[in-house]
């Protein structure tokens, strides 16, 4: 027996995928410790708790977690009901975290600062695979582990508004006017949006949810204006497949959004690339730069940056990671999740082999494993950790028997880590989209039966206003 066998597997993050990993580790009889930076299970999920996901409960619960919950007498929700983020956290994640099999191995308020090997930096090779991982926490405490399952996600590192992947000029100066993905427009954040003009940047499900909430607010609150900005020439990928979608709630999302745009309740601006942002008399002016170098601008009260997220690999700087230079995922996984080629419904099942780095024993799973690709779904994350844990237990037949049962058009996680790339958010949209493609967050069959005539920067609308923006 190796000295490593006496150490726990450390799981970073107590969200859906991190707690699924804990459930599988428990079933395999492997020692584990879950570290969660927040003060409750699903802390990041709770930050978009007001949003109702479009995947029913039967796709939202990990099988191993379901088994140990059932053994404890858990009353499962209606498998066809659509939970909100808060219901997902309160009705599933917290009960799972409170089980004795999990609770005694879970630490809240614990943030990981860095991961290395005990006594070895990244340059040292000899004995590396048999040396414990060293996990340093904020505050200086250090832990040892036989392996690390990093399910910390990407919620804390949103993409910037600047179209080149860099912050737009002045972006740091307008934080008082800037909201990140999925603000609670109809609830806690209502005073910030009621009676004001809001610009929503992005073309993913996060943008669509926020736009629908703003349109509802505008119906009841005079003076509330809604502008939607995308970089592409058409919103067809956001509108998705409508009635053809295997998940009705997802298809309805795009259909409702299109109806608001067609009726003029949401003003659509296309061909936008954010160049600069400037505070202007209590508002913010957004300067947009065209491909030909010309500039235009629009002034609004609030900006919602629904431009996706990216992983933070800084805690693993002393580990040997082999990251694809485009996706920020492993080189084996990157071509399978590239949003230029895949929606979440077309990403093939994958497991430990595709998630393995040169640093033996370290696995990024869940949304973080996808890097900048927005094609992640919860069910895929659950299968990832099942495969990884099987490998850690030495059951390689099970680890490599990777399977995933999804509806025809795929079921995406409504985690707001969507639209994380230029292509999915605001990139060029092909003239036709084959079935199974569409918005990179999983909307399939993205074309409309009839084209929409969008407002562009080159043709001012009837009210004389021009301008807008789009981020990456």
C-alpha cells in the first residue's frame, strides 16, 4: 500500500458536480474531504437562485447522490418539474450535504489559494507521482491529499465586455453601472433597473433570461427601456429551435424572446464590439467600434454583461497541466467541446481519459473542465466524476465505460457559465445551421422560419438613437 492511500481525495467546490464527486467517493469507500469557499452547499447556484432552469429534475440529480439520498428517506421532487436555482440548492444540494456520509467530510468557508506537491515545485520530476498534493488555504493552513478533484467552477471569473477578450477601455471605471450575469431583476435588484435604460450584452441563455425579466419589468414600470446587443448579424442561435426543442422550456425561452423583439419591447442591436466605456452624468456611454474602424456610441443607465465566464488556473500554477491554447481545457477534451463545432447536445460522453493531465491525480471537472467552452451540462459533469472516481478506485473498466443518456437536442445546465466564447456569444452566425447545432449552450436547430430585420449601427432606428455593444 502506498503512503498516498492513507490520504483523502480533496474535492474543491460543493456545487452539483463537487457533491456528486463526494457521493461517488462515498460509495467507493474512498476517504475524501470537500472544501467549499461559500457558507452553504451550492453557494454559486444560490446567486442565480431566482432563475428557473429548463432541464427537469430527472436530469439534475446525480445517480450516486440519488441512491444515498433515497437510503436516507429523501422525498424526491417531481422528475418532470423545472426547479429554480434556489430549489436546486435547497431541495437537493443542501440535503445531500447534510447527510452524515457527506457532512462530516465537508468544510465551508474554506478557499483554496494554491495546489502543489509536497516539497516539489513544477520543475522537479523524480518521485512526483508518489508525492502527496499540498493544498494551501487562504490564511495559510495546508492539507495533504492523494488526489484532487477540482470542481470549483468559473462563476467567480466572468468574461470582460471588451470585444478582444481584454477589458474595454474604461471598463474598470464603470463598475458602478455594470452587472454580471443573471441579476435578480424582478426581485432584490429591481430598484437598480426599474424606470431605467438597461443594455444587455450577450447571446446565451443568461442574456435571454435577463432580457425576459427586463421586458416583464418594463410592462409594469414606466420608463424602463431594454436594449439587447450582440456581435453577430443575427440572433437566430439565441432563438433556437422553438417547438422542435426536446426540452419545451428551453425552446420557449427563445420563442418568448423573439416575440418581445418583434413587438419592439426589446430593441435589438447587432454588429456590436465594445471599445470604450465612460461615466457620463450618472449614466455610462458605450463606444462601439466597427470593423472598418468607425465608432458610434449609446448611453444607458445599466449594463448587464452576460458574456460568459472563464476558468481561473492560478491556483494550479505549480502543477503540470496540459491545456489546449484555445479552449483552456485538456488537449484531449478541447476538440470534443469546441463551440465552433458542437452544442452541448453534440458533445460526446467523456471521462477520465479525456480529463487527465500530466500531473497524475489532478482532475478539473464540471464547468472548469470545459475552459472557455460554454457547452457544459450537469449530466455530463456527473458522468465525468463517476468515471474519475472509478479510476481513483482502480476500477478502470468502469472508468472507461462512459455513457450518457440525453434527450435528442441535449440538456444543458442552466449554470450561468454560458456564452463564454466569441463564437457562442456574438460571433458570426452561419447562413444555415444543421440540426444538432445552434447556440453553444445547447439550443439546437437555431434557424428561424422567417428572418428578423434587426437594428444595426449603420441604420439608425426611427427614434433616432444609435449605438450599442457586444462583448466576448
